[in-house]
C-alpha cells in the first residue's frame, strides 16, 4: 500500500530551516517534533542556502521576474494573434469549400 505524499508549505520549510540554522534545536529534535524525514530538512536547508543571495538582492530578483513576465505576455499576445489569424483562415476556407459544388455528371442519350 502506498502512502500519500505530503506537501509542506514554503513557510513551514523556512521556519524549520531557520530553527536549524539558529541552533535552537538539533536536526534530530526538529524532525521528531514535526514528524518529517531528516533528508527532507537537509534538502530544504541546501535549497535555502543556495537561494539566500536572492533575499539580499530582492530588487534584482523582482526585476528578472518582471522581465520574464513581460516576455511571457508578449509571447502570449503573438500566439493569440496567430491563433486568431489561423481561425479566420480556416473559416474562410470552410466557406469557400462549401460554395464549390461538385460538377454534375451529364448523361448523354
């Protein structure tokens, strides 16, 4: 029987990592208190420390996020325009196809 995977909030993960970094409790104490796997806390700590630079350069992170958002919006607009164009062409072609009648077979007697 498989166990359902538990998802922890980023606030919860941050709280536990900070508790570990501040040496308030040992790793073993924290994991037993919160009933989590030790490897989870170790991984969260690695991720936290790897991304700590972002906290000190928040304006840079925000700027990069905004630039990425603008690029995504521009791409979305281009794709929406393309979909609209293709839809109009499809409808026009469907109309033309209906207006073309197959040639009548003429019978000669």
